[in-house]
């Protein structure tokens, strides 16, 4: 299948309502039919503000987090529409990819 790899970059402590941004993205992706997504915590990094963010011994709020998923074109449009409706500002990468499962016939 052809579509996109979407990778969103946020921080552990960023929230939308009662959920972290990462958890909110996972919930929305599942609701629109995305078959899987992964949250990965990073050791550290800096954002567009130039400030270094990392996990601290007692506080994980600034720990960088990536949310990655492979989606079809329609799913990408629907997810970005939901993000826009909620007026969220999240840095992302949208990369054209071919994806599937080995041993299965492509759709």
C-alpha cells in the first residue's frame, strides 16, 4: 500500500485535555482506522526554540516523544483535519512510503 509515514514530535508533559499529546494522537489514529502507531521516548533533543529538552531524574515532562504511524492518504487527511479542528500545533514529518506486511498480498 502507498501512503505516508507520519512522525509527530512533542514532549511528555504537553497535554490536550486529560491526555498527553502523544496519547491523544494514538486515540485519534485508532478512531480513524490506523492499524498501528508507536510512541518512542527520546533521550533528549532541542526544539525550534533552541532549548535542549530531556528527561530528568524526577521530572519527565520535558522528555521528547515521537509518535510514528503509516497511513493511507485519506487517513492522513482525516488525522490532520482532527488536529486542525482542535487547533493543536505539533511539529511533524510526512514522508511518502510503501508499507505492508511481509508474506501478504499487497492491496
